[in-house]
């Protein structure tokens, strides 16, 4: 792991894979993960553990790259902020370096339950009309933009045989998923499919008064019934 990084993330849906492993293998997998994030270069001899560990390792690498990019951005923002606030301060350079170091060690705070939960935004003063999360990464754009750019193959295959267009579903998912947190792209695809199903089967509205046409038809049926009784 990178210097000053003291934590890493495992995604909750990993449990579906680990539950199918023997307890001994699951324990070996956990130890392998800990050795890897502590730069101990684990040598995985068990083929089952190695098979499960490989996608976890690749996800850890992707998360590390995102963390490093965010650290650089935070450091640059801190330097700019301190430079604007203290242009005549003799200790400005020293304070900038100190602030940049703290910025590099920041971590996101996540709720215990990842699915559909919200991440506390460190920059709460920023106001975005459309945003969403994948894991701990915040995207300052509508979810539809991500789907069209990153999941093009999925929506191309999905459109076949559907009664609604992709554009209609994207418009609906944009209105429902502002600030929503997704675990991964599979979570996004599942949400897209669920939104489509809900659009095909909207909830019935109860408690409405019958229309005049319905009332008229009811009176006519009663009138015929009375005549038959006579």
C-alpha cells in the first residue's frame, strides 16, 4: 500500500463467494489479503484461495489508484487554499506542507451498510444538482451519463425486445438516484433493470372517486335489474 495509507476497503458482496469456501480456506484468504496490503508479497499455494484472491487484488489496485489521485488533488487544493489565505506569512510554506500531509491521510467515512447508503461528503459546502457514488468514489454527474459512457454494451443488448427506450429509463433513473451509492457496476445494472420493471408496473392508485361514466353505468345496471324483478 501507499505510504500513510492505513486502511483499505472490502466490498460486502464478497460474502457470497467466501461462504462457499471452507473455513480454513476463508481464513487463509483473509491472511493473504492482509499480507498483500502490508506489502509482504504473499505466495498463495492453494489454487482455490489464489482463484478467489486474484479479483480482490485487482480491485485493491484500482482503489489504490483512485486514492492516490484523490490525495494529489487534496494536496494541490490545500496548497492553493493556504497560499491564498497567507500570502505574507513567513511560515506559509511550512504550514502548506503540514496541511498537504494531513490531506493525503484523509479517508472517507462510510456507513456500516454499504447498499443504498449515503457517504458523508467531506466538502459539504459544495452543492451538486446531480451526483452519485460507486463505492467511496463520488461522481459529479447524472448516473445516466455514466451508464451511456461506461455501460454502452449493456444498454445496447438490453434494448432488444423492450417496450420502453433506454432514454426513458435513463430519465427515470436520473430522478430516482441523485446521491445514491452503488456498490459496483453490477449494482447499477440491477438498478436499471428494476427501474424498467417499476415503470412497466406502476403502483395502482386507490381511494379515488368513481368517474361519472362509471356511476352512469352502475345506475343503468341497477335499473335493468329492478325491471327484471317486476
